[in-house]
C-alpha cells in the first residue's frame, strides 16, 4: 500500500509540473488575448458612439489601430522612467509597472489634451482637411508606427516612439499627397533633437557621476561629505522632477514652474538630511544606506516621468486619431475627446503592464550595471535634458535621453578604470574586452535602431499606402 501511495505521489507531481508548464507557456497568449480584447472594445465603442453607416469601417479600424499603437508605445517607452529604478533595486518590477501605468493614465486624462493637434499640424498641416484621404493617411501612419515599435520591442531595442510616429506620418503623407505634404524644416528640427539629445545626456550623466564620486565617495570623511552633498543631489532631483511635472500640464508660466520646482526641492533636501542622520546613528553600511536613501527619489522619478510621458506622448496617438474622426465628419466634442485620451492612456498603461518587462530589464541592467547612485544620475540627466530641450522648443525623445544617460554612465566608468595607476602588468586584449562595463552588442543594436527608426517607419507607411491604393 505504501508503494502505491509513493507511485500516486509521483504521478500527481508529474501532473502538477505539467500544469505549471502549460500555465507558463500560455502566459504570452493570455497577454495577447487581453490586448486583443482591449483593441476590439475600443473599436466597438468608437463605432457605436460616433460612426455613421458610411464611415463605420474607417472609424472602427482607426480606433483599433490607435489602441494597438498605444499598447506598442507602452511596451517600449516604460523603460524610460522605470529602467533606472528597477536596475538599481529601488523598486520592484511589478510594483513599478503598476505605479507607472496608473500615472500614464493620469497624465493622459489630466494633461494630455493640450498638445493633441501639435504633432500633425506642424508636420503635415497643409494636407489636413482633405476628408477621407487625410483619414486614410493617418490610419496607415498609425499602423506603420505601431508595427515598427512592436518589432523594435521584440528586438529589445528601446526606440523613440515619437520619432516612429513622425516618420510614419511623413511617409504616409509623402506617398499620399507628394513631396509638398511634408514640412521639411520641422522634420529637420526633430532630427536635431534626435541626434544631439542622447550625446548631451551621456555627457551630463557622466559629469554627475564624476561629481558624486569626487565630492562624496573619494573623500577622506565620507560621512560628512555625504551629509553635505547627498541632500543637494536629492533636492535637485525633486526640484527637477517638480519642474517636469509642471511643464507636463502645459498651462503654467515660467514663474509657476520655477516655484513648483523650489517647493519640491526643499522637502527633498529635508528628507535626505533627516534620513542620512538616522543612518549614521544606526551605523548602516554605505551601500545599504545609499540604497535606502535613494529609493524614494528613484521611485518618485519613475512616477513623475510616467505622468509626463502620459501627458506628452498621448499626442502620438490622439492627434492622428482625432484627424481620422474629423475626416469622417465627427466634430469635436467632450465625449469624443475624452474617449480618445482615455483609449490612448489605457492602451499605454496596458502595454506597460503586459509587455513592458523586457525593455525595463534591458535599460536597467543589461546595458551596464546600475546602483542607486548611478541610477539617480540617469534620472537627473533625463529631467535636465528634457527641460533644456523643451525650453528651446526642440522636440526630443525621452527614450534617447534615458538610454544616452545609461551609456554615459557605463563609458565613464570604463574611462575611469583605464585612468588607474598602471601598477599592474598590461592585461591581454581578450581580458580587457571581457572586463568592458558596457555591452557592445546592446549598444550596436540600440544605435542601429535609433538611426533607422524615422526612415524605416516612413518607408513602411509609404509601402502600406501604395499596397492599399490609398
């Protein structure tokens, strides 16, 4: 009898393992199923509320494709805000994804309405108002941008979703209306920010890390240096994040933005000073103390950048979708505008929760190793660069900036290691290569994706126009 029970236990164990294997293999299908349900629900809602008999197909297709683009943007862009915090261990993956998803929806609904028309009016404004032709052009642009972003996410390449949409709209406009459809000076302006921002972000991140090392880590009295400089860095972090959040509302003047930044910086300084004094009394180790001190600023950075992303990047979805609806004689209205923003925000949030983990791991840990201090430098860099370029009126990609900051941290650490006194014998080339702190394969993949994002999405959109005969 005992032997029979042991055999039964083994059989039950095999069944349990099989069930676990089935559940694991079914997870991707479950995520895809949820995404499809969201797309269908958005499409049916829009068609039932706004479409007439003659326009139901274009409206339903436009809303479904917009929902797909929103899911793609959420999957790719979450790494901008969450990667440094997760890579440094300041926040858990699941908690971070849920927090950023909620803030994306808040940013879209609260502050997303101000810029929904800016993207298309500046880029292809002379082709608007052409009725069904404009609507079909925007439908193709949404589909092309979503396809390219999904492909980049599958390739573990964090690309600019804004540039993907810009390229797709330009390509669709070019193929539909000819060369005069595209505002080439605006496209050139976008390219300036596209090229310059990641290099500037890398330099700023390296400079901040050098400042942290020279003012705190390399001092004889690290405790006193930390009490002096770490509160300054934390206060700067909170102040810059306050400014980013204020700018995301799109309705505040410079004085109000500066006032909010100062109001956020003072509590940040007080929090850091009190926390450091407690850690000194508790005699905690330096790594643990740094992790505990910077956990709140890094989590706050993820939340604020998520809100700002929701407020700004909903335009990538809402502007073309609004033009599709207007092209089918659906005039502006509170319900329509609210639905557009809600679909954009919810789609981005769902993309974050369902598909965002891979690129968060890529940015947070696979390019180079981040600890809390380095992650804070990346977050500060992102806020500084976004504010600087926004003040100049240059559109930039938070993806390029955040990843550029990570590159800057890694390459600075490599440069610093090479500057150590040459007291040891020179290492063989293979050993030097093995000790590189930035993974070159990821660098090549990401830079390659950056370079071809605009032309690839433009060519894809133009190809879809020609295939579809639009």
